C-alpha cells in the first residue's frame, strides 16, 4: 500500500512491531502510521493488545522486534536527555487512570508542571483549575483524593493530567468508557476543539462507536495481531475482514451507521 | 527552539494596541508568566486596549488563559480591553480557556493553642477507639477460630499450610542464623567477663538460661514481626485498596474467616516451631564459642547445661511463643484492614504494624517475666 509522502515525518510510525510475553505473541509484524494533527481511533476486541501497543509506543514494554518512531525519532536509540524532552511532548491517559493515590486531583495535575516548568504556585493552581474545568469536573473535585472519586471522575482527572503540559500527542486508552453518554459527547467535543486549536495529535483506543464517527479522522482496527484495516470511517466500513465487519455491521454498528446517514441527509 | 513570548505596543487614536508575538506556550514557563505581567503593566493607564493576536506564532491553553486573565484584570480596573480580529482557531481557544476567577479553598489558620488541644483530644480519642476496636477484633477472630474448629469442613487447611511454609520454612534460615550469632556473642561476652573471676564455666549456665527463657523467643518474635507481620499488613492492605476485601464480602465470604484466621493459625503453628529451632541454634552457637574461645569441651558443656537448666527453663520460652504469634497476627491484620485508598496510607500501615508489634512483643515478654517470677517458675 502506498501513501502520499509527507514532507514532515508522521507523528508516529510503527514498522514490523513484534511484542510478546513469554511464549505468547501479542503483536506480530504490525505497521501503523499516525499523521500530525489527526485523531486516530484504534479499535480491537478485548485482550487483542491495544493497551500493549500503546505501552510499546511509550517505551513501557520492550518490543521483540520492529521500529517505533515518534516525530521521526527512533525512541530505542534516543539519548536520555532527548528522551526526556520527548516525554514532555506527549500526555497519556491510562486505561485505569493511574492517578497518584497520595495526591489530590489538583496536585496530580501539577506533577508534570512542577517537574518540567518553572511557574509560580498561584499560576499552577490557576492552570490546574482551568484543566479541571475543561475536562468537565466540578471545582470541588480539586481537593479530592483518587479514592474519593467516581469511575468517570477518575477518567476526567486523568485526562486533565494528560493535558497538563499542553502536549503535542495524547494517548488515550478508552477515555469514554465509564462516562455517561452526555459526558462522553462533551469529551469528544473537547478533543475536537483541542485538535482544531492546538493542532493536537490524538491516538485514542476506544470501543465507543459515537466517538469513532464524530471525532476520529481515521480509524485503525487490530485483529489477528496486526492492523487489518486503516483509513477513514468509509474505508473501514468497506473492509472485508470478518472481525471488522461484525464490529461495524453488527446490531449496534448498523444502528449507529443509520443514525450517521440520517444526520448527513437532514 | 521557539521565540519567546513578547509584544509591541502602539498608541492609536482611541486605544492602545498591543500586538502579541512569539510563542505564548507553557514551554516558555517563567518567561510566559512575566510576559503576561508586562502585558498588564503596559495596559494600565490607557483608556482602551486592543489585543492583536494575529502575529502570534503559537498559543496553547496556558497562554490563552494568561492573556485572558490580563484582559479581565484590565477590564476590572475600568479599562475597555478587548481582542482585535483574531483567527478563528484562536477565538475558539480563548473561548475554551476563558478566564474565570479561581477560588482555591484555603482553610484559615487556627489558633495554635486551640489546634494543639484539638490534636491531643483527637489522639486520645483515636487511641481509645483503636483499643476498643482491637478488643472487638480479637473477639471476632476468636469466634471465627472456634467456628473453624466446630465446622472442620469450612476450615481452610490449604491456606494455613501455604502460610506455614512462607512464615516458618522460608523464614527458618535467617532466624536460625541470627540466633546462632547471638548465641556466639553471649557466649563470648560471658566467658570474657567471667574469666576474671575464674568462673568461665558458669558461662554455660548463662547461655542456657538466657537464650531458652528470653532471647530465642524474643528475637524470633521480632524477626517474625518484621518479616511476616509486615507481609500480612501489605497483603491485606493492598487487597483493601483494590476493593478485593469488598468483593469477598459481597460474595458472602467473611474476610476474617478467609484471610485473617488462616494467617493467625499459621503464625500460631510457626512461631513455636521457629522458637524451638532458635533455641537449638543459639545453644549450638554458644557451644562452638565455648569450645574454641573458652576451651570448654562439648562434654563439659553438656553436663553443665544439664545441671543448669530444667524442663521449666525450656517451657518458659515455648509458652510465650503462641502469645507472641497472636499479638503479631492481630496487629498485622488490623493495621492491614485499616488501610485507606492511597499508596501512602499502605506504607504508613506497614510501618505502624511493624513498630507496634515489636513494641507489643517486648511488653508481653516483660509481663510474662513478672508473671513467671511471681509464681517462681
Ligand atoms: N504484562 C503482561 N504479561 C503477560 N501478558 C500480558 C501482559 N500485559 C498484557 N498481556 C496480555 O496481552 C494481551 C493484550 O492485552 P491488552 O491489555 O493490550 O488488551 P486490550 O486490547 O487493551 O484489551 P481491552 O480492550 O480489554 O483493554 C492480553 O491477552 C493480555 O493477557
Ligand atoms: Mg486495554
């Protein structure tokens, strides 16, 4: 498959990635491209390795083989200083939030600010409160500790922390699971606003068909240990792969597709 | 590298025009903050201010927030500050990061005297509560142990055996080693001191009585408190943190039955066994040193030892072991189950479990010493 060549290196380029644990191979010879400024939705069945791929790109899981480039730089050969600079350019929302349990929400959001920047405490408080507002948390959540938050609030607080440094790429692992549909729609809205205004690149693992249709520029589907379909929603809908077909043309998929058509026609 | 955030000002007929340039992003950190301050200072005194954002290279939410904050501050001091025509994406961002006064709830400082009194009161109430809950917990555990004996089918034998393995079998090498070394040290010191009086052979009496009655059981209990007590607290605490205890409850399983009692029974079995092994290693250490350093041959050592100690000397140590086990197990389990949601709290509970159980082990040992002295055992 040939793609139009970009002058700028893609935000993320994965080639021939193999990841396994012990005997078990999770990802085998996987290729993936994430262009700058796009929102990519990443789908796949439970336990197929979406989180593992995210962790491999972030350098948290050592791949058996393959190349991973972020902004054109091979992470495995990057010197420590530059690696740290790279880490500053991404924000991550882990599937289970991974908030620091000993810090409250405000302090959690300020951790990366404190680490990388030289700001006054009052400005850090203000910016953290702004992030809290942006992700749709009530102001009184700032003082709460992770164990005092609801599941959806944990997701939002973790997103606020991921956005703390206004990163260039954000990795979101199932951001809208556990949110009510209204909250999920607001979340999609926020992502698309940030994409338009900041040129944010988003890698979003999701099962939410609404998010896929409304904010994702492109979608990639993971099955049989590799990316079996990649492209715009229309491309994906035309994919012949059986898992992709049952995902998007199953009961729920059909209903969503019909809704989309109705929306376009009206 | 990006250009630093800056601006130029130009006085026009009606208003002061501030043209922002450079990258107004959070990467500039302190420079961004001071640029916003300068923006505000520049605007003061003018009748009207127009922010021109079209020459900005890059902007993010932090930059937008700071610019909007300056605009808001100018507005509030009676200056008509607004934005000139901005690119649509900037307008969107300014909308998203719009300034709203932030109220962080800071508690007002209390009177020092009052807060000290309040602290003392809280500590006392806390101590009383923990005493009360300790007694209640002991009751629950004993009831659960009795249930285990009356309904042997529900007894978790496998779990007990597995815990005996980790507490006793895996702990044996280090506990034997420590007691061996202490036996050596006691022997060396007593021979050295008693030689001055020509009574070196009395060192054997000292080694026998001291290790069997006190040292072996005390050292073993302290080691078990540090090794197994902390493990119990950490296990139960992290299960509590991850709602695993709640999961057991809603399945109709009592965490005391499933988690606490098998561990306490395993400790009750392990500690006497370990104490016995500790006795043996300490005496062996004493024997080696007495032989090599004091010149007391093993034959002499054993005949003196038989004269010096009786069954009661040995039993005094062994009787204490199960009580120590109960104290350690109870404290470890209680501290573990008192863990709150944070990793910090887990660390605190483990520390306090080890400190409290070592303290209580020594207190219990002291009480027993008084008791045995009183009954002349
Ligand atoms: N540290 C690990 N050791 C062994 N196996 C692992 C490890 N981490 C993940 N796996 C396995 O890798 C596979 C993929 O896991 P992953 O968490 O990526 O799934 P996923 O696609 O994110 O699923 P979900 O949608 O449920 O989050 C699973 O079979 C899992 O058991
Ligand atoms: Mg996952």
